[in-house]
C-alpha cells in the first residue's frame, strides 16, 4: 500500500492471518490498530515510512492480536505511545490518564507473542515502544528517543518471557524500563546512553502483578545518563545508570556501567516492597560518581542482596566484602530466590535490628547527596534521530512468523560490551 489501499489502517483491516502489509514511503497521520493475529506490518524504508501523530492522537500503532510483527518504520509525535502492544482493553482504548499504566479493576489479560523490530520511536509523550500486559515477545534492533516517561517499557507481565535486545535508547527520561515485569524478563546487549536515567526494573502499586521478580540485565552499555536535553522525569531521577526499586531476584551482570554522575547502580525499596535477593556481579564500573549505592530510608529494608566484582566506591562502603555474591551467576532467571528460606514475593521486610531473620541477612543501607537535576526540555524538542539500519530485504522478504515463545539468551554468551556498542546508530556518546 498505498497502491492497494488508501491508508495503512485500511490495508490492515482486510489483512488475513499470515499476510504481510508492506507500506510504501510516506507520512501517515493515523492510528493503526492491528486486531488480526499473525499479521506483519512492515515499512519499505525505516526512515521514510513515518506514522506521525502530530500530537493529535494517543498512539501510533496499537497491537491487540497475538503473533503480530511490526517492522522497519518510524513512529513519532503521539501524545502517549509510539507502538503499544497490549492485552488490556483499557490500555488499547487509551482510557486511563497514563495510557494504560493504571487499569483499575480490569482483570489481567495477556497478549501472547509479539515482535517489534527495526522500529524508530521518537518524540512520543509517554513511551516509545510499550509492551503492557503482553508476554512471549521480542523488542529488538530498534531506536527510542524523546520518550517523556521512557523509550522502551515492559510492564505487568508474569511470567514475561520477553527479550529486549540490541536496541539504542537515548535522550529519554528513562532509557528502558521494566515495571512489575517478572520471570524470564531479559534486557540484553542494549546501548543505554545519554538519558536522564538509564534502566530501571522494579515494582509499582499502580500496576498489577506485584512485586517485580526475576529480570536479567546483562551485556548492556549503560553510560553517561545525565543528559539535560531530555524530557524531565516525574520523580526527578537523573544521573543514574541502573535503578532497582522494590524489585527482587534480579541479576545485573556483565554490563559496562560508566560515567553516571549520581550512581552506577541504585538499590532501594518502594513503599512497602523491599528489594531482595538481587545479584550485582561481574560488571565493569568506570567514571561513576558512585558505583553502587544501597539506600533504605524507611522501615522497609531489603535482604540477601549481593555485590561482587571490582568497584571504586560503594555506599555503604565495602559492599563487595560484606555482601559478596556466590562465585557463579544464578541459574534461576525466573527470579526464584537461591535461599529457599527467602521469599521475595512476600513483600515482608526482615527485622532490621536482628541482622538476620529466618536465614535472611538484612542488606546494609547508606545515604549520599546526589547532584541537582537540571531542567529538561519538552519531548517535542528532543533532537531528531540519526539514520538507522534497515530491515534486511524488506521489500522481498515475506511475512514474519512470530514464534509462540521467544528463544531466551544464555548468560554465558553475554560478555561485557565494548564502549563502542552500537555507536554508529547513536547520537549520544560516552566520555
């Protein structure tokens, strides 16, 4: 199309399962709703097929059917999301004020299996690529910038079976975010540079399926996340590489975390939900004001968290000595605790005065004064993205078959990346 239909939506409305909707270059002002399973929507040219919301519509593409692939196009200028993949009726309809973030009393319903590949999502008012109440999917080889909340977001799934890999996230409030995203949730080989905050994984009472348990953050470049020419984050975060907020059983391993002016990794609780059994191991830390900081300012304390590998500065001090990790990364990516007496799903903190309770070891806590965040800019003013790689043989390859379950990464194959990871696809560079 447009040879066969006047709009993308018109072509999608007549597509059958297994069809490819191949979109010719042009700028399209529409919300494309994909409700037929196993349809592929692919642009002939990633940078010349543009779905532009002109700040007049909440979403660029909404996927509510399983087995759908969205490939090789650009989505921009939507008041909420560039691409939304969801099993939530309320989120798809854009009913809640936050675009599906809080769906009230709606029962959880998952969309099963999806693929977002070679998509450029820029200058959208909430999320660039948003998978909410969706699982068994992949977000790959995409570019996200100007997300007023985050560039790529995965929320409310358990077990997720979702892989976010080989993407560039820059000039967002948060580069990549996982909230209440539990069980075989992988963030791997991404370039997360030049946001206000790099990557977060944690729990939030506004979404269902509390608490967050069991994400793997591995093989990523997470650097220099103190970019001022970005949308301001609602909670004022700035200068942080990785944040774990009330999440448990997460593995932060084999990443290069550098040049973050507040901290490389921050571990904290969220309201009544402690962070337990998190493993921070074998990362390369360079040039951070603070490599790792654990802070529990309320009565909710974490337990059985560990840190191993070279660090320059931690708060509390000497965490690698006082709370070392076992020699090898956990073989339980689902997030189940390695200590059978621990239960990160309980949300019940240990008694901080005991030091240990029922086999648990309460994690030490400290405090530090971070830098004052500068004012941000409107998401509409974020710098335009650079040219991005095209989907191979976009015009001659048939429809994509999306697997029912994605192939999950192996930690043994995820090495610490070079500082130049995906640098030819990015504007923000490491120092």
